[in-house]
C-alpha cells in the first residue's frame, strides 16, 4: 500500500480484508481511501488529467497482478486526451467492464453547474469530430479489445464509443447500456455522428438501454437502431431532434397507404422523450403508439414551451391519448405535459389499459369536464391506483365531495384549496368551503400528507378517538371553525389525540370562536420535527411536550409595542440565558419550533406553502 504514488490519491479504492487493519487504516486516511476491512480491491480509476492517467497506467504496468481487479475507468478531464492513450488503456485494461469518458475542452460548451456528464451545447461550439485514425482502429480491430464492456458513457467530441464498437470484429455481447451526450459535436456534424453510431451498434446485439443527448436522428436511423438492437428495452432522447417523416411526401400515420407496414420495436417497454424537437409530419403519440406497442412506461415532457412538438393539428387532436391507449395495451405509467387528459382519454385508458396506474388527479370543481372525469376515475380501477388528489376551486358541499373521495382506497396525499375565497381578517363570514378535519383523516387510513388552504376547518363530532398515519399536516390561511360551544379547542384536541405520527405540523390563519386560549398537547408526538404556528387572534398558546414543563408560548405580532430589537434579542439570545422563559428555548425531539413574530412573516410562509406539500 505504501508503494502507491501520490498521484493515485484521487482514485477510489475499496479495501477488503487487509491483515494489518491499523496500518491499512492509516494508509487509507493518508491517501483519502475507503476502509472496508477484508482485502484490497482496486475497482475504479478516476482521472482528472493526462498525468494522473499516465501515472496510473505506469503503476498497473508494473503491478499486473492487480489489473484484473480494475472494473471501471472514469475520466473527467478538462482537456484533450491523446488518441494513443485511449488505445493504450485498451491494451492494458483488457477486462474492463465500465468506462466513462467526460471531457470539457475550453470554450466548446457552456459551463453549467453539476456533472460534466450533462453538459449543454454552447452557441460558440466549433468543435469537429475526431475519430480514431485508421491505424489505431486497425489495432483495436486486430485484438478485439474491451469486448467485455457492460456500460459505456461518453461526453466528448472524439466519438470513442462509435470507434470502439465500429472497429471490433467481435460483438460486444455483454454491453447492455450506452449513455452518450453529443453536446461537444458541432450541430452540422451531429447527423453524421448519429449515422456512424447506428452503424456501429450492429456490434451491440444485447443492448438493453440507450440514452442520447443532443442527437439528430431520423426515422430510418431509428428503425436501423431497433433492427440492430432487438433486445433494447429502454430508449431516452433528451434535448434532441427526432425526424419521423414516413415518406418524402410526408404521409401521416393517420392515413397510411394500402400495404404499408410500420416497423415496430416490440422489445421496447420504456420510452422517454424530454425536451425533444419532433418533425411536423405527424402526431408524436401516434408514432409512439405504432412504433412501441408493448410500452409499459412513457415519458413525454417539454421543459420549455413548444420544445416537444409535432404538427399543431395533431397535437391539439384530443384523440391522441385515446389512440395511445387503444394501441399500447400494456401501458402502466405515463408522464406528459404535451397532451391534456380528457374525459374520453380517461375512459379509453380504463377500457383498454387494465394495468395503467393513474397516480395523480387535479379536480377543478367549477369545470364540468373535470367533475365528469373525477366520477369516471372514482368508478374505475383507477380508484385503487390514484395516490395524490388536488381539489381546486371548491364549489360543492363536503358530503358530495366526501362521497367521491371515499371511492379511492389508497390516497396518500390530499390537497384542498378554495381559490374563490379572498383573505379577510376583519370580516370573517363563513363563505369559504368547510372541511371536517376529523372525517377526512378517519376515512383515509393511508393518508400521509394533508394540505388545506383557504378553507374553514372544523371538527364534525367528538366521537371516540381514532389513530391517523398522517405525517405532514398543513393548514394554510385557514379559519379554525368553532363547534357548538363556540370553541376551537376540539380541533387542537384532535391533533393532540389522533395525529401522533406527525413529522411536520403547520398552522397559519385565524379562528372563528370566542376562545381566549388554545392548548396543544404534543407529549405523544415523538416524531415531530417541525412545528409552525401563526394565529391572527391569539398572542399565546399552551403547549405540552414530552420531557418539558408546561408553558405558555407567546405569539408576538406587529403593533404599538412592536420592538424589533427586543424580538430579535428574544429570538436569538435569550434562549441561551438561564432563567429567562420564552418560547424560543423550547426544543422538540428533532428540531426547534417556530412561532411567527408578525403577520408579514406569516405571509411569507403562506407564499411558500408549496414547499410543505
């Protein structure tokens, strides 16, 4: 171990079973290595410069007994790698299984935070492709090096992946994953680079996953790719261009000529088109539904407006999702912001895709189609798959809404927001939607997160206590409604008795009662980590926490006695002064509760409420 050169200190070493554990530990700390106590196994080489790579290769040239242990090479450089060096690696590490080549030549692509693996294209990009020269390709072809590779990842202008695959006379039968970013290749050369890659993939017959960034790929090239890689299961195009014209005449899949047979890829089960520009020949979903009939997972997302697009006529065609449902019968998951789900689409997926798992639904109750869709979902197999429901613009009575919600058997997230109500602390008329918190919690046993905003919240009954699994409860800009005794304490009792699994509790709003005090008993809430409270009409709350004496917690607001310096002192200094009793010295099991100083701070909380849901 002590013979390792200093340049190897940046490599990752997994140590398994060294005899002298103490000495091994000291050496590991010296070289910033990882101790694992059972022997020495060199798995990954990570290089940041030519010198480090050359030093590593020199070391393993003299310690060839360790060569077979190297399984992965990661090169994350800031300069050009000589072509000869890549061949030297192939000559030295003949049994390598994973290789990652990420380059950042100065000025070629824009500098973005994060991994160079996800580099984006720069408008200043003038780089040209640098394929391996014929002599080096012949050397690779003669010896069929690196045919044991399982994964390849590359972001570079050198197209090593295509060269390595193209040069070999032996198929890469173990290669199952390719990840390529063409950001460093000049846009005028991307099409040529894609063609060379597709030709080279004939030597990757067992390929299962392919991820391509910044490529330009046409329908014939995509067909050729699937013809070479008949075992392909997953394909992802990211920030790329897909040209899917059927013929030069631009015929649409909707009007296929007699005798025309679309080339399908039955092995593919997962497709992701993210930020992809599509030719204006036909509907993207029409193409997908014919091309990939055995899809189980589909993602089509636009990250910027109009970046994922096809013919505007087809894009706006409401039958796009219906056609997808009728052709891809195995579809289970779909994420898209291109086509809106319609009532007919929900019916089509329920009828044809028996395994489809709808996870989320947003109900806008002043929209007749949204209500009809909600009823269809509530009476279909989706009632067992939907986990998240958001209800906006509430216009119905609770019993009507509760009847619909009760149909769903596995809800974990519920968000209710009455967007018709404007905030008012002076005129507290009961015009907002009234939500019985106890019924909502007791009827949905799997509920983990509940957010209620701009509504009246009340407790319907004082029946026998139940136990809820809810972990995050957010009551935002709500009015705590009074019971028959004109008190809101029963709501506090509900939280104290039934919501003992809470991790986060957020209450912001006001009350509609004559209460002068409120008490919250958190002695059984052992997992509570965050507690945020702001109530307009209250200046203090009685709180009980396990291991702490009972105390009054003051909620200070702006007013005649508002003293910024005093409040800041109370907040940040008094908690460290013994004998001073104030609410900021209270510590929960995992965190410190926060009680808002004034309305402005509470409004900031309200504006950022989505972080809690």
